[in-house]
C-alpha cells in the first residue's frame, strides 16, 4: 500500500507523504519488506487511523502502528495456541 496517490481526494500530497514516511519507517522496523505482505496493509491502516485522529508526527504514527501490530501478533498468537 502506498499513500502517494496524487488522485486521492481524502488527503493532500503533503499528508500522503507524511503517512508514507511513517509507513516506511514502521515497515522497516518490523522487518516487512514484501509489498504483498498482508501485515503491511494492516500497518498502513493503523497509520491512517493515527492520522485520522489528528496525529501529524510521522515518528509517533509509526510507533503507534508498530505497537498496534505487535499487540495484534500477540493476540493472534494466543488465539492460535488456545486449547
């Protein structure tokens, strides 16, 4: 997923660049390099959620998304190991 779509009416080019920066940072820190990895889309949705609620700091958005994905991984791991 990319936020660098010039035709997106929901946010400006600058907003898209901000979210893309946060996404790239978060993906790198989580070791997500495959653009087809479904977890990358999940990460992007958390980035977008942080933006929608008013966060305009790329590092903070990335941190929020990373924490959210890690929590999701833990929750899904616990669900997969339940008796």
